[in-house]
């Protein structure tokens, strides 16, 4: 039986809940900070008839529960600090992305992980990879459908709605490129398997509907090895009338074909024409994480992926903050 | 009766032929350089039963025919030099874009145009503006459908096929950003009506199927006034099996809605939902040009637009050549 504790209710804890099996037991939950609203998490576990102990202090929870796995999804700036604590305690961690909102925290994580990597595993919540359309695109590219990748265009577009107060401060939120854009950085890294060399980015807080320091729009331009270029457009301006919360897109242009993910569908254009591709089955990131913990397989999202994509996201944010091209 | 001469057969002369009326007479054609293949132009005018005199030397043609209008679409690097000659002779010009492939030629054009602007008119062949889907997008944005524009994503994707030899040298071709990308620069300028402040761009000649110095892919990142950002993805990798030659796209994200041009259709997403918008009627750029020449109206593409978009395209190319952010 794997003992699982959950810290926070501010991210994608549902990935963990949906991936639980009979050999998992959620024994404790706690907020990341005293004022964090845990109601979404409490409602979800109550509906699953799970009755963990509720702690007011996550540190005390770790001391008392001694979990095997820690699910970390609190105020974004704290996720990395708690991940560091988990790694130091040799607790496997399923942690919200970005895994750090500062270079300082990221370097500490990298350093500690180097020391404990044979004993402990962690993964960032890049659950979008496991959606059928992204798995299908990855499969097509891996099978050579586009030939050599030359250009990638990605998009993240979200409805803004009304976000918790901690989104309104860079110090607690981390920025829109690290919070929203990082998913597309992960797709580019995962699908191209190319090294990122540099980034130029811009972002703007204008028209953010009272969300303080939150950036409403951002644009990133990545240069990868082999003169492969990748664009990333990010916005919180998806209208409330839109049929879905998000409008995730990816277009992969290669020497033999173009694969496109749009409207949760996948299209391939090549010498045979343009057509929709049937989707493969969806995956589940927490199940994948459990497989790795149990020594039954490899999790598709690795600690190295989680560290690298966070680094790239923070460097993109740095570029946007400074107006400079940043080497990666 | 307006006397029209045509130089070259290497661009969009068809815009002019399609826009001719009874008050136009094509009296002469000539290559821009002796080796230029005029067969496409000759075939097209023959099918229209037009029988102009053919000259081997365009300079001689100008001397003898003294046209009212010059259609210029030869080897790209010459278009600006011939435009300059036209302006100096006070001949109205319908000229291929970019109107120059070097800053030096562009500055000469700007300078001469300043002196003759009350006597002569010219326009670059931005005919894509007049396609129903782009006119529809412009109309929607002008009517306030997206509110304040915050972000624009554009795409130019072409089949490469086998291009004439002059495409294989930067000196004669000018580059893929100025040749292909400039259209999207024009859309961004025309639809946002915002001042461009800077550009960061990259381009690559890899995998260009034996096309020498031609860039196969490019990515541009523009910063406009009011923290508006615009992306432009360019490629010649559209597979031969694709249903159309090009895959032009534009996505305009504003504070109240998103307008998207894709597959020659237009979609609007706003608080009322997501829907396709009926297209307005197409326009015709040469007819529009003739209206201005005849004092019957204003041409939608102005000399100022033609100069500015060429300048931005050349600065984007400079950015890609140098790896630096370039101020506009």
C-alpha cells in the first residue's frame, strides 16, 4: 500500500485522484499556506469517499504521516520549496508545473535531485501530454510522418475568469509563461527531442481584468538545435462564450509532412493529401507515475524533463522581463 | 485611355490583367533582364487577345511607349530599381512586393517619392488583402468585434516546387521573409493599425531542395505599440499533396473576441459563442489602383503602406541574418 498525502488545492490534484488504485491510500491533506482554500480538494475526495486526516500544517503532516508519495499543488511559488523538502525526505513527488518559480529554487532542486536520484522519483503535472490528440501527434512524429522537424507553432489560449488572489502577484503566481506557456514548452521538448538554444519572449499585463501583475498575453520564440524554430502564443483572452476553457494547438512542420493538433483533433498533410488521423487512447499521468514508483515501467514525464522545461520557462520569462534574447 | 506597360513575368502580373477595363490599353511588354522567361505573361495576354509590342529592353520601352502605368514584376531585386525609374519619370506603378530588396534601394524610393507624391502614385501587389476572408476579418475588426487587439498570430505556408534560378541567390531573390512573409506583415499593419516597434526573427536554408540561398523556414516576432505582439510563421514545406498551394492564416486576439482566418474561412469567438462569419465580396487590387489613378477613390494599399511593410520585412531579415533584435 502506497501512502499518499496531498498539499494544496490550487492545481491539478485531480490527475492524482483519477489515477488512484486499490494499492493507494490517501492518508492526509493540508494547505500549502494557512489561507489556502481547500474546498475543491475536500469536495473531490469526499465524493470518492476518501477520508484522509486534515492537517493545518503540511510540515506536521509529513512528520506524522510519513507518506510514500506527496502530491504538491499549492500557491505556485511554494510548489518548488515543498518539492525540495520531499526530495530531502526521499518522498516521491507528483508536483504542479512549473516545479519552481525562481532560478534559485530550481537550482536547489536540481542539486538535491542529483544526490537522491537513485532513491526518489518526481514528475511535474504535464498531464496534457496524455490527452489522445497529443499522444497521437507524438506517435505520428515518432513514426516519421513529418520527416525531419523544421518548425513548430504552439498555442495556449485560456479563459481568464476570476482567479485566486495569489495569481495577482508575480511573487506567488510566477508569471503566465511559467504557468500556462510551460505546457507548450513541454510539448515542443517532448515531440522534437531537440535541444533548446535560446529564447526571445514578450509579455503584457494590459487588460488583465483586475488581475494585478498577471500577464494576459505572451509570445515566445525558441531556437532549437539544427535551426529548428518554435513559436508559442499565450493568452488569457479566450472569450467566455467559447465552447471550451482552452484552445491548445500545435503544428509540427517537417520535411515530409505537417501534423496539426487543433480542436482536440489531429490532422496530417503529406504527399498523399490532407486528412484527419484517428486518435490513440488517452493515457493517465498519475498511473504512469505510479508505474515508475513501483518499478513496473518508465514514466513518460521524467524529473529531467520537469527540471528542463521549468528552466526554459523561467528563461523565457527573463527574456520577456528584460527585452533580451536569453541563451538556454 | 490609360497606356500600360508590363515589365517581367516573375510575379503577380495577373492582378493587373484581371483588373483591366475598356479604358486600359496594354501597349508594351519587356523582360526585366534579358534572360527572364516571359512565357507566362505572353500566354496570358495572348489568351486575352491583347497584342502589345514586345521589347527586349524595358528602358527602351519606357522611352518609346511613354506609358501612364507600369506593371513591374521581374527578378525581385530589380523591382525597386525599376520603380525608382518609374517614379522619376512620373509613371504610376503597380509593383511587386517587396518594393525593394535592399535598404539602399528603399531609401532612394522613399526619397524620390517624397518629391513626386503629388504627381504620381504606386502600390505594391498586396492582393491577398482583397480576398474575401481577409476583407471579412478587416471588416469585423473595424466594427469592434474583437475590442482592443492584443495579440496577432499569422502564418504563410507555401509549396516550394521548383523555383526559377533567381530564387537561389539572396542577391536576386531578396529572402523568404521579404518575399513570402511580407504579406503577413501587411495584414498585421493593415488590420491592427498599430505602429511596429521592433522585430526578432530567425530563418533557415536547411532542406530547401536544392534552392541555394533560399530560406525554407522563418519565424518573426513583432512588438507593436501598446504592448501588442504579433507572430509570423513562414515555411515552404507545405506538402505537394496538400489541397491548395498556400495555407494563409491570421488569428486576431482582442479584449472582446477572437477573429480567425483559416482555410479561406473566417470565424469569430466572443461572448455569444463561436461561429463562422459569412464572407464579404472579394475586391480587386488593380481596379482599386486604377480608381486612385483616375481620381475616383482611394486605393486601399498606399505607397506609404508599401514602403513601410518593405522596411519592416527588410528589418526582420536583418534580425534573422544577425541574430539581433532590430528596432523599427
